[in-house]
C-alpha cells in the first residue's frame, strides 16, 4: 500500500504549497482543506482511525468552515491585485530551509529509526479498538491535563462572551 | 493485494450506493410529490408509468437534456465544483452504515470501521462547503445570503447532532455500527427495549434519555439537510431559491439529489442507532454474534428490514415537510443554541448518572 502513501503525501504537500502560492484567499483555504484531508488519510493508513477522523471533523469540518466564512465576507478582488512580495517570500523560504536542515540533522543523530517502533496490537473485537484505548488513557493516566484543557477552553469561551457583550454597549 | 476483499467491496459499493441508494433518492422525490399532493388534496404526478412510478426517469432525462447555462458573472471553477461537493459527501457516508447482517459470509457493510458515527459526522460536515461555495461563486445577492444562512445553520445544528448521540454511545459502549446493531438485536432496540437485557428497570429508565436524544437527533437532521421547517437557506419568499438560484439543468439536480441523499443517509443512521438497524423485533432470526454464520435467506430478510425502516423514516421526513410551516431565522438559531444545545448536554450528564446508579458496585 505504499502507492496510497505517496498519493496522500503528495496531496498533503500540494495542498501545503497551494496555501502559500495562491493569491486568491478562497483558493488558499481550499488548498489547506486538501492538505488536511491528505494528512487525515495518512493517519488512517497508520491505523490511527480516531486521529484521522478527528482531523477531518475538527480541522476540515469546523475550523476551515469558519475561516472560509470570514474570507468570503472580505473583498477577494483586492487581495488578488496585491503584488508578489519578493522579500517576504525569500525570508519565508530561508526559514523553511533552515528548519528542514535542522530536522534532518536531528533525525540523523537520533536513535528512533534504529530500534523500530514497538508494534501496537490493535486486535479486533468489542472494547478493544483504538478509540477505547485512547479514551482509557485520557481519562485514567492523563485526567489532570484533560481537566486543565477543559477549564482553559471554558475560560476562553467566557472571555469571548464578555468581550462581545462589551462592544454592544 | 487481497483481490477477494477488493472485489467484494466493489460489488457492495456498486449495489448499495449506485443501484440502491441513488434509485431510492429518485423514488423519494416521487414519493415527496405524491404525498404532498395527497396532503393538499391534489393528484400529483400519475402519468408516467403505473402510479407515475417512472416520473423519476422522466425527471432525470429532463435534467440531462436541459441547457446547462453558466451565467457570465459567476466564478467559474468554484461554480462547477460546488454541486459535486454537495453530492459526494452524502454518498461517501454510505460506507459505514450496515445495511444487512451477512450474505454468503460477507458482512453487509462497505467499511466495518470502529469509528462509525464519527466518520459519518466528519464526512457530513464537509458537505457545508458545497453550499458555501455555491453561494459565494454565484456572485450575486440572494445566493450569497442563502449560503451564509446555510453555513451558520449547519454549524449550529452539527453541535446538537453530535451531542445527541453521546448518551447512546455511552449505553452501547461501542462505536462500531455493526456491533451496535447486534447489541440491539440481542437486548432490545434503543427506543423499544422489550426483550433480552432491555427487559429490566435499567433498560426502561434509559429509554427516557434515549427518547430525548431521538427527538434532538431527528430535528437536527431536518436542519442539517436544509428541509422544511428549517429550509431558510432556500426560502423562496425571501431569497428566490437561495444558494442554487443561479444553477440550472444537471448542476441544479445535483443540489436537489444531494439534499435527498443526505436525508436517506440521516434516516439510515437514525435507524441504525435508535431503531435496531437490520434486526427484527424480539431478536427473531438474528444471529448470535457479529461473527456467526447467517443463512442466505435470513441475510436477505435483514436487508429488506433495514430498507423498510429507512423508507418509513423517509415518509416521516416528507409528511413533516408538508405539515409544518417554516420557522423564522431567529427562532431557528434560538432553538439550536438555547434549547437543543443545553438539553443535549444535560442529557449526557443524566445518562452518565443513570448508568452509574444502575451499575454501581455493591459494597
């Protein structure tokens, strides 16, 4: 199934390049959705069904819809007329290349690839899917971080409500 | 490569999606027109074939032969992409719904995923792109307003839709739709616990949150599929025809069929989660577990039972459409955010408390 890996990896990469290259913000947003879908497919190929599906549900299905919604309310033509910023592009590619070199160096020196990752036994059957495993881990071993994240999100929600109320006055 | 798996999956995709669901879409359009005619004391389409049954074929030919007109002021690429983006997610969600137990040793589900309901919600949430794009690419007032309305409506109701099935998943302890149906075949349907372990105080008390879930689920489904009483995105009196005002011919038909396909898949999911999927009541003819062998005629009966239940729900969708008047937009948003969201959240807590109470370890 390496053929599928290359297909979806290419999809994710083309989407990523499309986000940067496209001048039209709507096209850029769609390229980003394409990239997310490719990424989700890669997760699913690794048997991480839950992560892959959540990638689609949260990023492609919810966050990008809001992005697109905002973009469409803007004036798209104005963005398209903008000149290509050469200095920014050069700076951006410089940072990207530096990061790639850093990543390559770290991966070359690390021992991760040598030993091989331990195989997870995801046996079929009731109560033994990746969803069950992730759920058990989250609510037993990682219960404290989960509660903290929940409170953080609640604070953010309350903050958003308070801020929007203030503007109404 | 495992050719046996690929061939079996291809046959299931062709038969279930293209030879059953798509004709069912066409037939539900016919049913919609006949039922609405009966409700309004008219006759309805009865000229083409017996009882007008071939009306769907005539409609299809009409849509294919009409001029496919693209207005000059639209954004071409996205204008062409939008109808496909409505239709494709609706058909993709067919993949995880079990439409029968087993036939000749093959499980009657295209992809036996362990994240069934999540997959359906994830893919269905992509169908909003088609409508947003149609509204934006049409580049005129009414479609744009329709697209904006539709987006906010679908995002709002997706939340209560997702939350409404959490109590059920807690009761089943399972996200695999095949095993959910098997559980209901053994222990009573979620809404009708009359046999197996469902015949207990716990089973009966739990029908209260399940029933609340069912009401929220079905109502949110109406909003998600943009059907009356929640068809604000294409409200004729205010927006001409909403997001598909600029579309004609087959592209318009794709929007139309996408709506019906989403309705059929929604009915399929409701049947699977609440009404026991392919299983007959009282566990008649049901296999002992998901791996047990099933005689071929039992398999055929199960497929028939699944589709009968889906058709009953489709008729329910149609009758509601022709019974209730359209909501106002602020009422729609109020219902979604102020009532359903809170009730669904409370329902989750209630179910958790009930499950804890009944399964509390005896000290």
